[in-house]
């Protein structure tokens, strides 16, 4: 599933292929040896050493098992949506870091989270069984992703602030995508905008979101 | 140690900003020049607002109009001041000075659009000018910063910055201090 997601995002954004995400997967014991402070169900770990960027991705094995059993390409619903979103988040972080590292452009935590939130919405819309153009489905999905969620209790104040800011901005952008493209089934136009958006600076992304909203 | 009063601090910044605008060849209205003087005076009296600028930008853009103007102005002012006065402080952060400047430019652009046709039209023009020539005004503040600091440590810092960035502006600052780079030798 992770490899398919990686290919999907790279195709969606027309990116140069990055190394296979599966080669960077780490298990719980490896993560523990790195001494990380928090152990969420999905985590991208980055270490810069002598000018080289080392990346490791942890995704909860139960999430991967559920997605293997309930393939999201067959049907996306209450039984696999949360796990699918978790996997998209991890792969989105991986692909975006690789993209920025290739371009030697620095990246902030907020940029990563914002892009991951948008990737979750877009992949779910494009995968949705009942026709992505269905206005009610798209709205329900947006509300599910951006309104009905809770923050992990062990987040620091800074992390909570960052996730909240990413959530609010992504929700506004998703609503704007829905109004301008999804309802009218203008998917080629939406993909064109998403590709431009992906390559923007954070300031320009926030500017576009504000204008579009 | 000489202690400057608030009035003399304003006068100091007024002279320094006027000189820097002239030296950098930036066309700026009187209102914008006045805004920069006040910005420097304010930041010399109060500590910089804490917290990541990008989060403030997100909050500002999604806030209600009254609060939005206040937050965006804080983003623009902080970005301009830090980029001009303390760009090296960003070396220790995940983001670079371009990222920081981008935030300020966009924040001022939003403010100018918000104030267009409103009562604060003069402010709208100031924010428009600050946004359009953001990088030039960063250079202006950078020159003011050099005037306000100076000394051998500052020259060393500029040398390091030039070696790292190759910036023509930094080279000019070094030249004003009598430092010439040539054929791999520093004089």
C-alpha cells in the first residue's frame, strides 16, 4: 500500500520518482533505539549528518495489516479510512521531504503537515467509491477529515499549535477545491492547480488559500 | 556608556533610515520612511514576539478582519525587522531568510488589499510599498543595523556572510568598511 501511495502522489504531482519508501520503513524496536520523545502511530524521522539527509518512516503495523486486508482501492469506508489517512500522511511526508531535499529547499514542520492534510483530502476524493463529484460525499469527507478529529494528548504546545494551523488552512483549501472543482467535476483543472500549489513556498500557499477561501 | 532617550533614539533611526534609503537607491514615500522609523523604535523598546511566524500567518489569514490586520501587521513587521537586523539568527532554524521574507511580503500585501479604499488608505499605500519592495527594505534595515552595530566583530560577521552567500550587497558593506576581496586574499 505504501509503495502504491508513493507512486500515486508522485504521479499526481508529476514528481521525479524518489527511492522506494519501503526501504526506509522502520519497526518499533528500531524507532526505540533512536530515543524519540513521542511514539505516535505514524512518524517520519530525519537526521542530517555531514550534509546527508537520513530518513526513516514508522507506520503502525496494525494500520498496514488492516489496509492489506481491506484494500482502499476496492472500497474506502469507516473500516479503513482512518488507517488509509495515517498511511497517506506518512508517505506524503516522505515524498515531500525527498522533493524538497532534491531541490535543496528547506522545509518547515507546518509545510509538511499542511501538505499532508491536503494529500489526505485529495487522495480520498479521487479514490471515493460513489463518484468523487457527489457534493454530499465530498462535504461529508471534508467534515470527517477536518472537523471530527482530536489531537493526541502527548503533543507539546508547539506541536498542537502547528497541527491546528495546518488543519484550519487545509480545511479552508479543501472547501475551496470542493466548490471550484469537485462539484463541477473539473478534475484536470484541480490537478493543475494542485501541482502548482505543491511547488509554491509556504507564504504563497497561504496566500492562495486565503484568496481562494 | 551613553544612554539614548526615546526622542534621540527616534532621531537616530530617522537619520539612519533616510541615509540607508538614499544609499540603497530605494524610492520610498515619506509615509513609508516614517513607518520604518517607528518600526525600529518600537522594536528597540519591546522584545520580539515569540512563536513561529508561519503559525501567526495562518492565524492572521483566518482571523476576523480587526484581528487579521493586527496579526498580519505583526507578521510583516517581525519578518522585515528580523530579515534586516538578524538574518543570521535564521541560520539556526529549519527555514531560511527567503522563507521568512516571503511571509512578510505576503502579510503586507494582504494588509494593503484590506485597507484599500478604507479609512486607513495612507497605511494601505505604505503596506503596498513595503510588500512590493520588501527585499529592498530588508537591505535598508540591514544597512541601519550595520550603522547601529559596527566594530571588528561585525566586519568578521560580514566576511563570513560574503564567503557563504557571495552577496553583492554584503560586498558593498565591506567595501564601506575598507575591506576588499580580491584573488583569494582578504585585505
